[in-house]
C-alpha cells in the first residue's frame, strides 16, 4: 500500500521549502488555501506539523486494490490489535472491522468522519469494547484518510489515547463516475462484488451550491475454515508444536463416573476412545462470513455569500452478515451445575444419576443473521466573522444492530428432556420431535446513538510577531450518547445453553470546551499549546493539555516533539451493562488454601461480567519526538519515537476477584461444601500499560524521462516494549514480541507511473513472535517462535483511454498461509494479524461520464 505523508510546503509530496520559495519568486499570485488537518482546529497551509500524521490520498487509495475502508487500513504498520471481517469467525461482533493505532485497542482509537464523531456499533466487541464499525463507511466517497499517531484528547476529547483516524469525503465534486469491482480467492471462494456510483452537481464558486451523492454496494461470499490448510481441522498436532483443539463436547456424549473420577463414553467412539469422543468444530466454522452492504451518502453545500455558507451530510447504510457456529455443547462443569440423567432413565447404565458431556448436533449448527443499520445526519453553518473562521453544526448518528439466531437450545427444556429420557447421549439416534421441542430462536437488538452540537472559531493570523503570525482556535461542544441493548427473554435469564446475553440501557451527557494556540517562537520554531475540558454527568470532568514543538532549522530538516495527556471514558456498556454470562477457566484459590490443597485445579465456572458505575476513566501520558529529513529533492525520510503510559486500565479479571475475597467476597457464590459455583466479575480499573515504539517512513522518487517516474515508499513500525500490568500489585510484564504482538510491521511499495499505465508491487511484512503451546507435561509449557510473514501484492492500472481506468491485481501472489500459532486455538493462526483468504484476484473498472 502506498502512503504519502503530509508535506512541509503547499502541494508538494516532498519535504522542503525550496519549491515554495521559487513559486513566490516567479511573481505568481495563486491563492494558497488554508485547510483544517487532523490534530489541530486551526486552518493552516498544508504542511508537516508538530505531530506525526499519515495521509492516504485518493490516488493512493485507488492503487491499494482495497474495496472497503477496513481493507484500506488493515495493512497500516501502525494499525495493530484491530479486528476485521477477514477473521469474522472469531469475533463477538461478527462482520465488523476496526482500527487500533499503536496496538492500544479499538476503543482507544478515535474514528472521525469529516472531523466529527460517529455512534459506536450497537454490539460491543467482546461484550465491553465500544468501537466504530469501519464497514459502515463507503470507500467510494472518500477523498483521503488522515491518521494521527499521537494522543489527541486535548483536541478531540475521549478515546484518542492511541491516535485518531479522520476519514474525509469528497467535496465540491462536479461530474458522474462509477466503478465495478469483482474478486475471488484462488481457492474459488470468498468472492467479492462491489459497485460505486458518485455524482456531483453545481460549483460553489459559480453556482453557489454543490450536491454530491455516493451509492455503494458490497457483497462477499463465505470462506469455510475447513477449506484452508492452516484451519482445516482443530487438531493441529501435525503443525510445528501444534496442539489438539478439538472439542471435548462431541455428538457421541460421555458421562462422569464419579466413583473412578473419570469420564466414560456413552457409546463407542469411531476412534475407539473410552473416555471422550472429540469433535472438530472447524468443519462448520467460517473464516469469513457471507456479507451484504448497501449505502448512500449525500453531501450538500450552499454559499449564501463569501462570508456565510450552509452544509449538510446524510448517510444511510445497511450491513447484513450471516454467521455460523458449531451445534450447542452441553457442559458438565462445575459438577453441581451440570445437566444430569437420573438413574434408570435414558439408557443410563450406572444405577446412579450421571452428569453428561455432549453436543446436540441433531439440532443443527447455530446460525445468526445480523442486520446493522447506520444513520448519520449533519446540518450546519460556516463562515467568516472579520478575521475569524467559524463553524457550527448539529450531528446525529445512530447504529441499530439486530441479531436473529436459530438452532439454539433451551436450558430448562433440555434439563426436563434429560430427566424424562426424551433425549439422551446413550441413544443411538435422537427423537427429532424432542430435539425440536428444546430448540429456540433468539433475538438480540441494540441501539447506539450519538447527538452533538458544536461551535468553533479559528484564526490563523490572530496577530503578528516578528517571527510570524499567532494562530488560535476555541470551541464548545455538547454531546449525548445512549445505548439500549436488549436480548430476548430466554437470553436475558440465561436460559440458552452455552450462551449468554448482554443487557444495558443507559445514557450520558458531555459538555466540553477547548482552546488551541500556535505561536511562532522564532522563524524556525513553532509552539502548539492546547487544552480541553470534558465534563461527564456520570463520573465528572477531565482536563487534558498538549504542548508540541516544531523546529525547522534548515529547509531540509524538521524536528518535532509533543507531550500530552489523554483519556478514555468508560463505555456505557462497561459502566451500566446488566451482565454478560459466560464461562471462565479459574482456580478456586481461597478454597484450596482453606483446605490445604497443594495443586489447585483449574476448572470452568459460570461467570457474569457486569457494569460498574463507579469506574474511572482510563488516562494516559503521551510523549513523542521525531525528525523529518529531505537531504535531496528525490528522497525524504521520517522517524518518530512514541511512548504511551496508560493508567486505570478497565478490564474484567475474574481470577483477580476470586483471589481477593477480602475485597470481593460478595462477588463469589459458594455451595454448602464451600466450593465456588458462580463468580460475579464487574469491570474494574485494574492495571496499567506502557507502550514504546518507533514509526518510520522513507520515500524515494526517480524521474525516468519518457519512461515515466518511479516511486519507492516504505512505512514501518517497531514496537520497543508493551509492558502490561494485569492488576494492582503485579509487576509490569513486557508483551512485545509475544502472543500475537510482533515487534516489527512494515509495508513497502514500488510504483512505476507512465502516461498510460501505473504498475505497483507491494510487500507486506509482519514480524515473528513467541507463542505459548498447551501443556506438554504437568505444570510445564513450551514456548515456540512463530516465524515472520511476508506477502507480495501486484497491481496494474491502465489509464490510456480518457475517463476510463481499468485495474487488475493479485493480493498475496504466492498464496502464503498464515504461520501456525497455538494462540489461534481452533483456527490455528493469529486472527488479529492475518487473513487466511490466500491468493486473491481482482479487477476494477472505473469510468467518469463527464
């Protein structure tokens, strides 16, 4: 992917002021437009600022071969720890995609559309992480994407700890253009179809108005896990240090023999086991779900006069995703919470009640249809008041996500069926009428909204000093956020076997004020000062300052640095959810200690992670410094070092709750024998995290005369350290280079441009990391080195016919599969890092009609 950084001078892709000086010397009177760039509210002539910003322009977007915003951003070296629909089978919020700058998480990366916020996706990822779904944004309407790799709460408020991604749509476009794209994996699956139609009418300068309408469609077929070598089975023992992740819950069930403290097969296993018949879930799981997306965006501008204009934006998007999971497993642990077959019932051969371990394959695969509707409307005015630019707008955004599930199992119905003998793992075949009687359909609906009103003023030349003009900006914002998450009645009371349901209904109000000043300390030194105060009606206020310097001692060299604080408000789900039911692998340490048990066995226990209205915000101290250097006109390079020190990290650590009965004793439910039966684990402010890294960039350009031009671009990220403290009192542990957290990521592209063709080769590199296998011997673990992963993409763009562009490309030319890693469990690879789609061919045809 070819990424071009912001420039130090107007309309240049290279660093340096020499062309600007020449431009002024030739007597040109061309007006230099001031624009607002992410990371500042002061409109300025476009240039490199005191914070590192990466810009992906429309020409670069067309060369990536991406058909969605998520695909565009997934190879960013600074984007680490996000999730996408390319590994949707492992997601809680299936079919969605996010971005995570510097690995700080999707909820610590602020996503803006034209500089303003959007509502979070209705279902929180993992039950707690709020995020903006990138799949609701139409790529065809995007003019450029700005990525700020620095903390920005002093400018934008909450969520900007890791950075900011600002997606800018096209404006004042006049004409009609469309494109059709299709692609398919070399395996013959994962077929994609997308269309885009953009029409713009009117010119602001001559007609006083402009209206742009963009229509987009996207369809993708499913990719089954069984159709890729790395994930064709959950039994990975044939892989390097691979483990067997086949499930213990099989269609031929087992029962617990309490007298001998072991399991016995209810009937004979095909493989001949006498304890448990394993089940391979990868035969039904999907790496990519079937998806349909339809969207329309309309943007209008009307110019009343040179000093006053109105603008409006309307966006409507519907995403539909079909997911599939393995049939319902029936869990036997903990023992006193099990499903039991009485003595003499259902073929029970023991003469005593027995607990069972089973999978109801006769009920069919669990399936969900998820429909996500997103609406966004903005209306506002902007203009000039003397030397001041001002803008005010009303913003309303809403996401409504509904999941309708089938082939789920009623817990109460199954309990009764087992007691009566209507269903039993001891039977060779099940009564289909009895199966149908315990099956349930589920419905889960969540609505997330955001409404805001803002007013801002900026003046790039407030007053002049001998060193230059002082710029200033200030503004006010009011915002209201809501979440209304409602599962069906059976899910809400935990009556779905193997599944839980979230529930929350909450709102919050935010008032904010901010100020920003740019001071030219000298001809070569610029100082940025910013301060923002956000007041939340549920937990109070947060002040966040920023100090940044930009020093350009010579034309070819820029030095920059910044210090800021940032914060993330607890999500409404983390503060107010009614609880998410699940199972956690835990050690009952208080019981073991009280009973002098030397080896405390880890078992699965029911757990409920719930909201905590007493949560404090996550806070951080961010520092960065860097250099941008252009020794010659055809070469530029950059290096930025960053450090993020985050406190009050919000998490739900169930083992921590169990280990501290003196504080959380009321959160653990115990039976008459003193053994743990249930744990209530609220979200807590637990630990801290310190992340240090380096972002690098290199651009080389060559003029080949009649043969065109050649451009080499490299973007890289090196993770120096990712020190994590999981709970108070625990020492910081460095996770850099461990468990799907590689130290190196890089993207290199070479582009050859001629008058008729543009040819691109891109190399995507993800560094290796250390992986922990399952236990090979009691109380021992094996650490394995997962190798690095490199793929090659090729693309040819033909533009030899006026208004016509034909693009053909191959992603992952050599069809490399992701390297095996145990942390991927059933799937066999780190789904947060790679796609298992394999080699992918695509063709895109675009035409401008006028």
